[in-house]
């Protein structure tokens, strides 16, 4: 009995080995063909996207200052990605293709808060892509036709639409300087900028201006953009006053770091304005604080091209 058991056991093992010898080559063949299929890599075409060119209709949209840093790219309606411009990217498409590039900004001045800006048009074009070849596009944009400008202050009239708030502690006010000032904003259509310069003093100085006019902007999460150009040797506070039913509340929004060069900032007030009751008037403010004791320090701020806008 023991001998027969061993023979049966041996026979079963022999059958198993022979089956394995048959199956393994079959599996190997399938794997070979599968791997060959995976190695058939599609050769990409390349798309070179230059920086955006930005234009405006000056009488109603103000100066064409811009800081469009990114492009959100679609090819044949397929999202390719968001890229800092200029950039050359591989695209797995060839032949006649529809390309869309949506303008992107560093919202609120943050490099980690890169978003498309909804008040600007996307750039649409048709290109013919060929594998290994580079096709270059030069995107252009402007404001959408349904962008509403609640406020534009470019100081070109020689006056200004802001005034000192009740918190202002200095007699020094906004001055209008022309393009002969070495620090003024330089562009083809800009002749004037605003300057605030506080003499050096040991005293604590608080400077704050707000818009003379009150604006009603959308709430409930709608984008509300405040953009401006500035150059400053002191931190600049931006925000708005909300004229609520039972109170008049100051709502600080952002502190801008000093900048030796002119800097363009896009701010989205949507989080702050979304909690306001409908039709709550707001006044935009900007200002700075000079601490007490800094005797040799003279705060200096240049500002231009203030715009408050949203989609209508």
C-alpha cells in the first residue's frame, strides 16, 4: 500500500510538472506581446506658448498694465495643464488641433495661489501639430465684454477719487506726479501716478485713504477683483469698509510687502464679500503704519491703475 501511494504521488507530480512546462511558455508569449504593445510609445508634438499680450479699451477699461504669469492649456478640449509662461510642452496630438489658453495669475500675489482669472478672455487658435516639431503661439487677451468696472482710478485726470479716512493721523495727503518723476508708473498711456511721502519723524504715523464713492458688489461667492500697481518702501494694507445695516466695519484683506520696483497685484475679494448681505455698500481703502521711533525713516508709496471689477 505504501509503495502504491508513492507511485500515485509521483505520477501526480509528474503531470503537474508537464502542465507547468506547457503553461509557462504560453504565459511568457502573452507577456511578450503585451510588453511589445506597451513599448509602442506615441511620439509627441511640441507646443511653445509665449507670454500673454494684453490690451484694453482705454476710455472704459483703463490702462493695460498686467501680470499674467500662467496659461491653463487645452488641446481639442482636453486639459493639458497649467504652466508658467513662456513654456514649451509636449502634446500627444497631431494634425489640425484646437488650442485654448486661459490667462492665469498669482491671485493675491501668492505663488502657491495660481488661478485662472475669470474677467479675462481665453485665447483660442487652431494649429497643425507634427510629431517632434515645435509650433509656437503668441496668446493675446483682454477683458471679457461682460466685465463691469465699478471703479477705475488711474489719476490721469490730475485729481483722485480717494480721501483720508477717520483713522488717518497725518496732514500729508496724496500728490499727483507726472511721468517726469523717476518713480512714476511708466507706460504708453500713463502720464500721472499718485505719490504719498511722509517726512521722517520720530512720531507714530498712520496713513489711510479710502474711495470717496461706495460700491455695491456681488456676494455669495462671486469673484470680485481689485487690481493695482504699486511701489513702496513700507508694507501696504489693502481692504474695504462695509456699510452694514447695523455697523460700519473695516475689513482688512491683504498686506503687500515693500517693493523697490513697480508690482502688479490681482486680489480676489470673494471670500470677504460673500458673507455680506446683498446690496451692502463698500469703500476700498489702502494705507500704512509708520511705527514710533524710526526717526530717519520716510515712508514713500507710489500707486496707480486701481480697478474694482467683476463679471456682470
